[in-house]
C-alpha cells in the first residue's frame, strides 16, 4: 500500500523528506495512479471487487528528537469493469524535540515558547530543540476512477487533512490516454490545494525579536497551491516499462514557518537576540522525473529505478536517485532491497545566523531543510502470504548530512560548535492487503 501526502505543515515538515520516501507519491495523486502501471509477474493475482490495505509506520530520530506513528486504512471498491472508488484514512501522531533554527552556543540558552507562555532551556554546545514538539494529524481522502472507453481513463478525488493548527483541503483530476497499440500512455493532471494555518500565539512579525510577543500580524494565514503534471508511460518490450513526468507547482500565500527563528550573533560569536524568519509568499517549483522498471524473466525479479531533478525560483535544486529490487522467494515470499540518495542545494536566502549591527534581510531562514544537504536511505522489505493475503514489513535507516561553511563558527561563543549536525532516523513499516 502507498500512502500519499500533499502538504507540509509546520509540524510534519520536520520529517517530510524521510516520510516522503516512505509514504508520499507525486504531487497530483490522480496522475500518479494513472501513469504508473505495474509490470506483470507470474504471481500477480486477479483484481478482487474489494481491496483493503492496512499500513503502519513508525519513525524515530536519534537523540530523542522527532518520533512519528502513522496508521492508515485504504479501501478500494471495484464497482464494475470500468469504475472504482477508493477511500483512505490516515492518522499521524508526532512527539519529541524539533530544531527551532537557533545556533548552538558554548553556554546554555533559554527560549520563550511561541505562545509566550513558558520557556525551555538548551544546554551548552547542544542544538536548540523545542522539546514540546507534539501534534496529531487526521486525513481523509477519496478517489474515483473510470475507464471512459478503451483508450481513455479518468481519475478525480479530494483530500482533507487537519492538525491542531493546520487545515489542508485539496482536489485533483486527471486524464490518461493509450495510443500506439496501447503501448504508450499520455496523462495530464491538475491539483489545487488551499491551506490555513492558525499557530498558537498568532502569526509573528518577520525579523522582530521573539521577546516581542505582542508584535503579531494576524491570527491566521492561508496558502494556495496549483499543481500541473504531464506524463508519458512507454512499454519498451515485454520486460521493460519506462515513465517520464514533468510537473510544475505554483505556490502563493504564507510559506514561512511561524515557529522558526534565527540567532543574531555579535563579533565574538555570542547570541544577543533571536528574530523570526521570513520566506517569500510566491514560489514556482518544477521537476523532471524518469522511472524504469525491468522484469527479469523467468525469475520474476523486478528492478525499479527512478531519477528526479527538482528546481525552483528560491534557488533550490535537488537530485534524487531511488532504486528497489524485488526478488521472489519460495512459496510466494519475496524480499525487496531499497537504496535512495538525495542531494539538495540551499535556497538563496538561507543563512545559519544573522550578524549583529547588519540590516535585517527581507527574506531569511536558518531551517536546515532549506539548506545544503544530502540524505541516504537503505532498507529491506520482506513479504509473505498470510491466509491467502499479502503481508510485508520494511525496515529502513535514514541519514541526513547537513553541509555548510564551518568557518562561520566564530569567536568564543561558537568555538568548537557543530553548526551543521547530521541527523539519522529509523523507519519501520508494515502492510497487510486483503
């Protein structure tokens, strides 16, 4: 079972990269489903009138940082030979500690909570973490698919997701057409999302000291996203299938994380103030995607390799290489090794801290997720039949290497401090289909 996520809010963005490898598909769910046909294998079963998928994800970062627990239920009803409908529900629970964006210091640091009530302290030399990181998300989606005629397929759906301070609504629609003796499939999809964020304490004024809790702009802000996707899937031969996608996303509205801050540092490296970050309210994101699946007959092994290039007008660019190799074993058991590499260039306005006495820039963030980084994922999935149904479990290790100019650790305040600490996590997933 594949779980799909659409938006990134302040809570779940901390693990969005890791969960994306485990639970997210393309930005337009309808297109993703229309344009990724599976290669047939000798053990493929006939499609039942009902398909029920149960999934569980456990995600745990090192050093007692973010921990996530996700449960999902997906039910697909085959109405007739031409129509099907899917309903999916997801519950996420997150706890732990989350980086607030401030730099580590050679002395303890105390921070006021975003609501202005209470405070928390970080020990000397440690990355500042808000240890009250906690949230729960409930999401519900539905997807309808219909074979219009022999060559045309339509899909459309809607999604609603609610957290404590975040509401996400989205709709999607897509068309796919077969041609070239049904060896080729062209697809087009569109998705629209409308998100509302109501952070505790209100929307902070960018560039203003965190101690000025009365300087708030609004109680809430909104964001709108329009996604377009063009896809082509080509059958190369009886064993090989290839897919090519181009997607573009126009995001407008509030895209700043209201809980992220930057340190203001003097010439000796000591922090004398903290200010709220600010990001542009407009972003154009584009990506190119290529996937190749190869069925090694007669063994029934399937090699799945894909590459994605992403770029946007914030200055970010990234490369992703992902590969899976499904290997059948005796009695319908199988194993599937997984390797993924991701490399990201920082946005133009990323900086690890601000220099005291210098003008506050218009846009700024110290969020490592928008900085230069590389991630590595290695894992293994094992599947087996249980009472005629499929059960599988996947264990993965996820490592993020954050890069930057270590010479920025200046003076006594930051001497010997790691400004770009690496992060690691373990993910355990289980799936049951009946």
